[in-house]
């Protein structure tokens, strides 16, 4: 499904459904005093970045203007949600220094989560949007 003609509010609504699904279906043993939140905004820099996660404020960031199809959007949400349940504060920086981004075990785990959960999240989203 192409998202190029979707409005900001339509993408934000879809992201909200996807995050709710992740909260219900992806295991988390992480306890935090700050509730998970998310921001959907335009990415202003030259390089293409789809999203991010801030462990300081437990916030997922989705760059809506860089994402033009449903698969990429859902994979980005799953990826960043996976970071929200990982020990980011304790391990991420040291892993990045030791292994780099692509070989960082937390990034590998997030990419594996995309593969593991995409089909079920996709079915859930398709069901919601086919009913509307």
C-alpha cells in the first residue's frame, strides 16, 4: 500500500494503531516510570532516516516524509518499539562503539523483530483499514 497521498493525520492514526498493537503483542520486561509516547514529524536533514527512539524520554520518533509505503512504516514502528523494550541506556552506546551500527546486537534484534512481527501487524492494520 502506497502512502504517498496520505495526509499527516492519516499516517499518524495508522502509527497509533501500530504502536497499540506492538504494546499488546511484543514482550517487554522493561519497567519505566515514563510512559511510552511517540512523535510523528518531518525529517529536515539530507540523509534518509525513518525513525528513532529516545531512551531519555521513552519516545518513538517517526519521520513521516521519508516513509512512502505501508511495509516500511510498519517495520519502522516495530523496529523503534523494539528499542523501547531493550536495555538501551545500559548497552546501546557501548555496543555501538564496539560493533558499529549494523552489527550492534540491539540493532540486529530490532531488525529481527521487524521480520518476526511484520506479517501479524500487517494483517491487523489491513483488517482495520478494510473495515473503514
